[in-house]
């Protein structure tokens, strides 16, 4: 469920990791109704018509949103675990964005942010099953090891091989889930966002921001990693900082945080004033597993502690956004 306010007993960031350990369990995390339709049809064929000794584990969400039409020719990719949902315009600065389940919509929104504010285009990929992609990749790697004269290409390699640019994946599950395809990705630059740590009760928006898997963190990953043309990134940040404030950057902070440009200068160097930001300008990830941060009196060791802070004593750290 995505109704996290029901309680922590409904939190799930790891079930696909567990289901992937069962050899005949076929796991899927679809985002749209047409993906689910293809998966169910294929499951009935394998289990009922062909009497194959497998069973399916499918995670579906109860969040209300619009479902688009199925892209032409997407059926095979849905079954195998990855397909191209949307192809962006060709440009010098282009990235590959991967999302699964309900977070695919955040990836779609991140693509719009990248295009509008960073002048970066992107291909959007839907990963319906990282587990199936891992199994296919491991089978291909084994075949190539045993048959060096007859090399095969994994499904991930077939999909991503003809596309350039860094790859950013964001899911509703622990980061290890999306890491399963790193070994067979043609691209060297692969950045994974996941919901590592203890579960929490809050709104969907706040939780996705807290675990850094929402649209703003997907877009910011590109800028923070200098994964594309640095000139374009600096220009994008400069435009965001005009006037000393940025709605995009503001959304990356806790409710008590604020962005302050040093001395009012319109430069890329700003002060993050928010509770729980480490010295490197990133969220203090120790808050996720409940361990105390010895360097800040604002951090409670309890995993359910609220990310709130008063103006007095707020920790400030410098971040070079330029």
C-alpha cells in the first residue's frame, strides 16, 4: 500500500529482494494498468495453459492517478522487465531515467524538470521487474563465460545499448533492488535512488522526499553528480538561483529548512540551513536507521522522530551547487 499513514506495518521496501530468492517466483512491480494486463495474461498462459511450475508475486498500488495508453510494441519489454516508455529528443545532453511501480511517475516528472530547468532531454524507461532482468543478465553472463565464441546480449544490454548518457534509477524499494542490473548495463555512469532504512508514517509526498526518491532528487542527482556537460549544469543552477531562491531546490529540504545565498550574491554557492544535513551538503542518512548523529544536537536516535527543527541551533553546511 502507499497509504503510509496506516502505520509502519504496511511499509515495504524489501519484499522484491526476498521474492527474488525463490527460483520459481516471478516478481513484478508494474506502474500502469496496461503493464498489469500484460503480466496477468502472461502469467495465466504460463501457469494455466502451459502448466509451468512457477508462481507470481505482483505489487500493485492504491494511489489514484491517470493511466496512459500502452506504447506500441511494449509487451515483450513488460514481460522481460524493461521497456522504453518515452523517448526524448536527441541532444548533446541526454540521460536515461529508469523508474518502477508508483515511482515511475516521479521519474516522468523529473524528466520534465530536467528539460525545463537544465535543458537536458531524457529517455524514460519502465522497469517492471528488476528480478527478471537480473536473472536474464546472470544467464547471459554464464552463457558467455562458457561459450566465448557465441556471446549473447542481455535484455538490459539490448534495450540500453543504443542510448548514450548516464543512467539514473529510482524505485520505491531499497537501492539494492535497482543495483541488480549494474553488471549488465552498457553505461558506466549508473546512479540508484532507493528507500533504504526504517519505514516511517507520513504522506506520500513527504516520504518520497525523505527517502530521496522523488522527482526533485532524481533531477538533482544529475546536477550533483556532474553526470552531463558541466557548463549546462552550471547554467541550469544559475537560472534556478536568480533572485536568491529556487522552488526546485526548496523542495529538496525538510519543512524547517531554507536556502540562503551567501551575501545575497547570485552565485552557485549557497548555504543549506536545515536540520539533518551533513558536511557534504547531503541529507544525513543515519536518520533513516535510527542511529544518532553525534555532531548535531538536533537529531534524535529514534527512527520515528520528526524532521523538525527550530531556527535556533540549526546546523548549516556549505554546498557547492555550481
